C-alpha cells in the first residue's frame, strides 16, 4: 500500500537560513508527488508537484523539491526562509493510476522560524 | 473562480446528534474529494466523486457517514449519531479530473467538535 513518511515532526530554523524537509514514500510505480502547506485556520495550499520529467521541480514561494527514485524521497528545500514560512508542511503521494486519484498524506512537519 | 468553499467553518454538537457539512467545488471541476484531518496528523481520504457518482469510499467511512453529490456540483457530508471520535477537521477538495496533470484544490475545512 502507498504510504508517506515525514520523519521530522517539528523543525526550527533561523530566519534567512536554508531549509530541507524530508519525505520518503512507498509506491510501486512512478508516483505523483506533492508538497502542500497549511497555515493555522487555512486550507491546504499546493507548493509544488512532481508528475514526470525533470526530477528537480520548482514551486511557489521559492520552494523546490527533488525526486530521487533510488531513495524513494521527495525532499523539500528553500535556500532562505522567511518568518512567513512558519506553517505545517505535508508531503503526499497520489494513490492510484492517475493524478486524479486520491492523495495519501504524510503526518506533516511543523516549521517554526527563529527571529 | 472563488475557490473551494466549505460551510460551516465550525460546528459544535452534542454526542448523538446528526450534522451535515456542505462543500462547493470550483466551478466546472468534476471531481470532488472529502478528507478528514485530526490534530497533529495529515489529512486522510474519506471518499470521492466524479460528477454525481461516488467512485471510492475509505474504510474510515463507517455506516454513520454518508456523502452525496446529487447534481454533480456541491456535495454534502452527513454524520449521524456523532461520537467524540468524530471530532476533526473535514476538508473538501476538487479537481478538473481530466487526467494528465490533475491538481486537487482544498477548501479551508469544517472543524467539528463533538461534546
């Protein structure tokens, strides 16, 4: 069965520092991969997605992620975080034959920013 | 395009009461999804529709839960005889669902508290 593991429950980084959030997935075929962000009281906003092609994908707000099939990973990175990046981040995998199928989410990583 | 709209935003009910939530998807989106998110966890898939047809239901969707999308536009999720364990955020998402690069857009959710 498909699954997503986010090993870091909570990460604190200083404003201006670089960020990497880890994500490992379990899926037999080529996965559809997503990173979503959720701020308090807000819905989930898509940061970026990987469907096929270039394994380094660019997203909104300066985020990027790299798909590594050999490591079953899809880590999220940002070179310099801003205080407004504090939120909950969810990695997810599309669980089906198409990108229109349901999504399986990880348990999330809460990001705090140190002034 | 006003995004995915959910109503109400918050619902407090007593155990044993029935509750109904509504989701209005982005217009012309033919797929509609329901997820449930408990505190500290990622969203979990409940069910999804393509137009008015309910195509998949999770085992999480007990017989106390029922979802409808009668005209292929808005959807309702009803919980009968609510239990304290039903307390969660209920998220709705919609997508164009035509294959290819399908993206699910999420609403802000309905937070249910069962006393």
